[in-house]
C-alpha cells in the first residue's frame, strides 16, 4: 500500500556545492514525512531526488539513521545499529536502496518501504541520510553534501499516552563571545526544560513569566516571554533558552510557566529561585503594556488613492520610554503560501507608513500617530489585505520595556468575504489520568479574511443527541490570519460516555458563524478505552 494514509509535509531543499566543488547539487522532496498509519500496515514512501545542474553519473548514498533531537530541539542523525535501536525507533522497519545514481535533468525516485508492526502504538521516528560525495576527479576543496529527511509516523487506533510537561525553568546570564571573564553579561536567559515521557510526537508552545519579590514581600512581574513553538519526539527532553532582553539584579525571583501541548493547556510550573544577578546592575526595570487603539484599523481600498488615519499609543508606566514602530506582514501570515496565494499577495505592509516612526512617551502619556495608506494603481486581486504595526519600547538606558502589535485591514469595496478553514481530523491521546483523553486538532485559515475562531466538540449518541460537549482552546487568542494555522486542544472524559459506537462532531465558528466541521466515529470498549476514526 502506498503512503495515502500519511499526510506528507512536502518541502523542497536546494543544495549547492561551493564554487571549488563545481556548484553542483540536488533537490530532495519531501524534506519531512509526518502522518498516521494502521498497525500492521506496509507502506511505501516515495522520495524524489532531482539534480540541480547538468551532471551525469552522480551517486547519492542513502542510509537509514536514528532520528534524535539536540538540547534545543533541532533534529540530528545518529547511527542505526540493528538490534540496538533507540526507544520508539522506526529505523528497524525501513528498507531502502543503499544508493541511487542521478542523470542530468532527470528525477530519480527512491521507494522507502516501511513495515509497521501490529504491536506499534503511538509515534515512532527515523530518518534518511542522503549523502553526495564529491567526484573522484574534483580539485580543490572537496565537500560531501548531506540532507536529512526525518520520518515520523503515528499509529491509528488505540490512542497513545500524552505526557509532555514543562518540568523546570531557571535563569542564567549569557556573555558576549568577546567579553572578558569579569565583563558585564550581554543579557539574561530563561531556560525551560520540556520533557516528553509519553508516546506522542507533540507540538509545544507557551509563555514564561518572571516575577521579583519587592521590599514588602510582594511579587512584581518583570517580564513575560514566549516559549517558542517546537515539536518534540517521544521519550525526549529539550531545553529552550529564551532571551529576557535585559539584565537582572540579584534577588528572589519566581518563574511561572504555562505550556500548551498540541493545543491543550497542561499543568503550570511554579518555581522560586535566588538569582545572584550582577553587582553592576542595580536598577530593576519591568515590562510595560503599551496600549494601542484601535487594535484593528480598517481602510477601504481605492486604486491609486492616499488615505490617512490615526492610532493612539499609551504608556501606562512610571518611566519614559522610547518607542519605534515598524510595518510588516502579520506574523500569522508571514512565510506561508497555499497552492494559489502567497503571503505577499495578501500584504498591505508596503502601502502603510507611520508618522512618527520613533518617539518618546512620557509616563502616562497617550500619543496619536498618523497612518498614511498609499494604495497602488494595481494590486493582487484579493478581497482583503493586511499589515502589522509592530511597536517596540525601550527604556532610556537601552533595556527592553515591552512590545505591542496593531493590525491594519484593507478591504476592497466590491465582492464578499469568503471565510474558509481546513481542519485536520482531531487526534486522541491518553493523559494517564483515569478516563481522561487529550483531544487536539490543527486549523488552517484557507479563506480570504481573518477569523476569530472558537472550537467546540460534541459527542453524539446513535440518535444524534448530544451527550457530552466541551471547548478546545489555544494558547493564542489573536485573530487567525489568512494562511495562518493554529492548534486547539482540550480534554474528553471517557468515564461520562456510554459503551458502544458514538459520533464525535468538532466545529469551528467565527463571529457565531460555523466555518468548518469534522465528523468522526468514536467508540468506547468494555474496558473504557476510546478509539477514533475519521468519516468526513
């Protein structure tokens, strides 16, 4: 059976040799394989290799390797030793040719055969390592090119256990590379330890708050930073360093962390530490919440016209701050594309100018900024266009004070919005608590207008009556931009469900209107275990 059950994440790698190596290279597609297969299935994964220059007889060596992660979550290859595989390794299941010869302007297809054991449950990982040694007659610098193609498969049927947590956090200084041993550190890093003790290949993201104890013994927030989004393999631990953007004096600090795993909020972390700090840093500066109003500024598109508007920015702090304003493609859209639309097709960033773009805000001051929109004579034929206003504040000593974001929406007067969403079928995972299952899905905005998504699930009995329902939430509650994707998660209580065949209905709405749904067959066996199968 071919890889129809797997949702391939297709990407293109362009690899070129350095000039001394004749600038010859190859493309690989896909760069990542991720999906679900039934236990006991045999699947074929096609991998395409295409030379990027006219080269004949180039041999690409193909090796099955273990897939692991480094301390900060990046993928790395480890040698595969038959009989001594890593936990949750898919390497023993894979058969692949040891080499392939490339001909000029021809794409070669490698068929990766994978035999999944009947006993497999949860996610397993391996990788292909493709190596291109230099030709024997190469002169000068001789380089061997290597491309790693991760393969991560999950099994359908009985859910695996989801056990991913933020288990620890701490503070440390980062020194500049050229700093003297007794020099002032460059910045403070908060390090977050994330451990996956379960069987799922999960997406994690969240936030960390750093508080300081003041002279009265009360806690005061110093900084809030995002825990960057990563995917973590089963039975793996990673440490993510997050830059606080400032130096801290010595004192008692409290770290508060919240981690979302596949969209589901997990047990928060609380930890109090004594941080030595640096003797040259005496003053403590804290985050401020810059106010921006309105949060979304709307224009009507008119070819060749110039339009003006105003937004207000407020400094609620007791210290003056220097504020800079930039205009860019909104983060939820940036770098994304569909089969027909790119982020730049939906961008209004080049049309918007903010005056002034740099200014000082006194304590408690509100300042009006002028927005100038210069619409081009011709723009991509889209209904809506978007730009992000990115405000960054610094104290006068250069330390970061905070950030804020505004949004500009430009709409053509003709036509109507077309809201649409692609929903990946929700997945179940056991949480380890009796009867409790993690339920998560990924939603992609495939329409032409931003969404304010709300997701809920309903369990229906044989008559279609709802017998259980709940909400799936996300770490981010900002609008979901066109082309943007977001994960939602929650918990389903199996103990409240009757035994037998049921239906799981998952709905996404925006502004009260239903945008998308997924219907799945849900079954509960005599032992209280749930299984999930997509029907449409």
